[in-house]
C-alpha cells in the first residue's frame, strides 16, 4: 500500500514539475534543471507535503504545486552539495552529477535557478489567492533552507570536516537537524501551512523523522551498495567524519532509528487514520536501501 502511495506521489510531483518547466526558454540552464530534478529520486519530501495536505483537506492541485516547489529546493541543495568545493561527488542517483555532466558554472546556475523556481511556485496566485498563506509558505521555507537551516547545516558540515576536533553527539544532531532535518520538517508541516495554521501538531513527528532519516543515511554509508544507493558509499568513513554511526556504533544507531520511528508514530495518535501515510513513511525509513 505504501509503495503504491509513494509511486502515485512521484507521478503527481513529476507531472507538476514538467508543467513548471514548460514555460522556461530552451537553454543549457533548463537542460540542467530538468536533469537535476527529473532523474529519479524518492520524492520523500513531496510525499510529506501531500500526506500532510491530506490530513488538513487541502486541494490536491495545491498540494502538488507545493510538492514540486520543495523538490526544486531539494534538488538545488543536492546540485550545490555535489560541487568540488563542497562534497565533491561525481555520482548522484546513479548518474553523473551536474558539474560532471556539464561544468561547475552550469551547476551553480542550475542550483540558483531551481531555488528561485521553488519560491516562484510558492508565491504564484495559481497556488493561493490568500497572501497570508503565500507569505507563510515562502517565509517558512526561506527559514528552513537559509542561514538558520539547511545552508547553516552545510556550513557546519564543512567546518567540521576541516577541524581537528571531532564533533560531539549534540553537535552532530544540531548539524544534521539543520542540514537535512529542517527541510523534512518543513515538508511535513506544509499541509498545515496551506490550510492556514495548526502546523505545530506535526512538529514532534517531523523532528523525530528528520533525525531518523539522517541516522539511516549514516547507516547506508556503511552498509549500502553504490548501485542501489546511487552515490558513493563509505565516503564519510574514509574522510574520518564524525557521524551518528561512528559515535554510537552500528547496532545502537539502528536501535536509535527504531526508537525515533516509534516516537514519530506515537505523536500522530490524535490524527487517527488520516495520518496513516505518515506512519507508513516512518516505518519505510527502517527498511530503505537508498
């Protein structure tokens, strides 16, 4: 059932993304943008948007637009994250990264344009005619992705990698909740933003899920298969980076994920059956291979 719902989310999101690209002029920039966004991907953030929108009875078309917006934002972060000056990765989702397929300048501009497109979608009158809703969406995503969220986390990660002092567990949690967790949290609460409020009801779920997601990523870096994961594995270990796994150990990290998933699901009790998709996503994290 979950796999069917996830697949439906992927189809809806990619249809909306293609519509968003239609009006763009043909260029290498557009080619790079479509390559970065439409080359696969789990669409977990889009799924969170759609499922949280379902809980609050948000119009499907509106949910699809917001799902497309967050996938553009996420793709921008991956394109920039892969650059030689950042993580220097040559493989993403089983394909050459944007700067490898073209060049660094193209990758930087592709990321910039995808970020702009995400805000253009969120501020469109086709999404909502209520300026308060539009402002809440734009403002909260800017906060989650900028100097108090994802960009801060990336900066923390770079500084940690170049430091002789290993991070503590609390420092790793803070880094990862910024770098990865902030956008996951935003996605889980996007439906509430669209509905005009009540976002705090999903805050405990999104906090636990964001942390579980990153610990699972660290586990996959150890146990994953490059052909399945779609990117290089064991990279953090070879770089000597402090991760959840390096500090906890593999077995304890897996136990921590299970506890976080239970915590996330328990926080949804008052939402009843409408939150079943969010519960299924949480359990999916334990078994995911990529």
